[in-house]
C-alpha cells in the first residue's frame, strides 16, 4: 500500500456539518485511489508513519468540484447574442451537422484540461462521437459521466442515435478503472419521436444507468410542450416513461412550477442541475433552486458548454449561482456560501446518485481532492473561528486559476497549477487549427439550407 499524506493549512471535508479542520490532512492510498482518513495532521501522521508527506503550505484542501452539465466544444466566443432556440438554430445545430469525430475529440480534450486546471474532478459531458471523449478522459485523468447527444427525429437526424449510445455503454461504461460512466442522453423531447423515448428508457433500465436531458430551460418550452402534448415538460417526461429509470438528471429547470417540483421530489430518483451563467447569457430565466432544495430535490451545479458560458470555471459558477438567486428573489440571504458549495460538491454527487463515492472528503471515498492557494489577495484575510470567512471567500473570491493541485482517484493530474497528464499548449493549438475547417463546412451548409426549427410530429 502506497500512502500519501496531503498536509494543508485548512481542510474542508464538505460533510453536512460544514466543519473546518485547521492544520489538516488527508491520507490517500494511491494504489486504490481511496481516502484512508481525514483529520488534523498529527494523528494521521502517527497512524501512517510510513506515508509520504506532501506539504501544501498556504493552501486549502476540499473535494473536487462536480460539473453536473457541460457540452464539450470549440465555439467559444462565436455564438453570442441570441436566446436559446434561435441560438441553437443559428450556431449550434449547423455545427452538429458538420463536426467530425476528430474535432469532437479535440474539443473534449481541451475542455477536460480546462476543467481539471480549475478544480473540477467530475464532469457530466453531453457531446458527440464520445469514444473520443472517453479516450480524452482516460488519458487526462478526469472522472467523466459521458452522455451522448442523442436526437432521433427526421428533422434532427445528424446527432447521436441510441445505437451509438448503446455502443458507448457496451465499450466504455465503467472504463478507466471506474472513472468513466456512460448514461443515456436525449438533447430534448422535441428532438425525438415516441419510439425513441421508449428506447431511451429501455436502455437506461437494461444497463442500470442514468438518463440525462434538458428540461424547462426556456419559457417557450412550456407553451410548445403544452401545444404538442397538453402537458408541462416534466409531466410529459413522466407520461412517456422517461422517469421510470434508475436515475434521472434534468438540466436547467428554469421554468419548473410547483406541481413539477412536487412530482420530481416524490419520485426520489431525479436530480436537477442549475446552470446560472448559461441561463443568464441565453436569457432563459432563473431556476427555482431554493424551492427545489426545500422540497428535498438534489440540486447540482453546471457550467453548460463553453459556447453558452465561455469558460468552465466552477468557482465562478458558484458565485454567479449565489448572486443570481439573491437578485432574482431580492433576498440578500438567498443561496448562502455553504449551500452553493454543497451544490458544487456533495449535492452534485447526489444528483448523480454517486454521493457514496464522491462529493466529500471521507474515509473510504474516492480521493478526488483539490488544493486552493490561500496566499492571494482574493483570499486575504482568511479567518476561522468567530469571524469564519473561508467559505465566503471560496464562493465569492476564488477563481479557477487559484487551484494549485487536482487529484482524481488518488492520482495527481494538476500540480503547481500545471497539467501533468497532457501538454496544454498542444491541446490549445489543436483546437485553434481545427476551427477554420469546421466553420467553413458550417458556412457551406448554411449557404445551401435554411436552419431547421423544432421538428414536428
């Protein structure tokens, strides 16, 4: 057994009691990737005298962040100024028609590197040609839940299919020593026909895995769903059997009403992922996060894609989640720091049904750990005791670039702020070089076609 003792000035285990350990340490069995203990340094060092000690001076240890909803991509800064459905038709769906497997893999590699460098250890990625995403996750060392971007509808026959989703399940579910999970995906109910809904539910049940889709994102979704099916979105998901699976995770939820929240809470197998930056940028709305939490629904936090957010910094996402709730509800006490940190850690794990594996620093859990520098103006003053401000600083001041170390499953993948598992300059260069051809093909397609709006049954 190879034991590493990470010794920092402070440790935030992010257990429900929200305690802070000063002069703390985490003992890691690097051969199994598991946490052996979390305590102050002296007793852990006495328990494991043979351990290697890595002193993280003026740093803070906490669980790795969980990005509960993301789309890999390389369109950053080129899809601006439109609400969600027009944005999809003008920029995103035409890209999906022409992207190649190689370009999709390049996008995943860059996004996973960005995530790791900014403290994300688990990412839920809904993307294309995800064999490439699986290779990227394996090599870079991130924990990934891969969700193919499925659409089975005559008007949207250029996405993934449930045949490709099943192939990914067969070849990659449980891959990379358990770091890779594969879920069943659906872009949106509007992007599929009834037979596909049935196939999605059957796949999730057959492989005992989760189902992930967008729901209640834009206000227009509500009227369109009622026009087509006479139901609100979550009611439609229930009617069509898409909630009758082991685990469901719904992205956005901006326009959930009280009846839908009650339905979600009663089910017990559904989590919601809040994407505040994306929801603000695309003018989608502010999700009823506090109502969901009060109802007992697991709520996680997501960046959404680089094109609808422009970065994957989950520290920034925590800050914006807190500020949006305060502004939307005109309540300065809304979504306090501990609540938002929980959404990005243990709450995110609960949305995935993985709270026994990740989300907090506890004995027996996976050693997904990050270290944050505390020797920055943003973290000064850093106080404990009566004037504890450490949690407020993390939510409202820390930036992803303050992450000094990222460990996933007991392996250090970022050290001293540098990626150890890939050459960042190469990943950025590959993305830059891929863009001209991708944009040229998209422009050629748009010149010959009118963008297709939501499919009609």
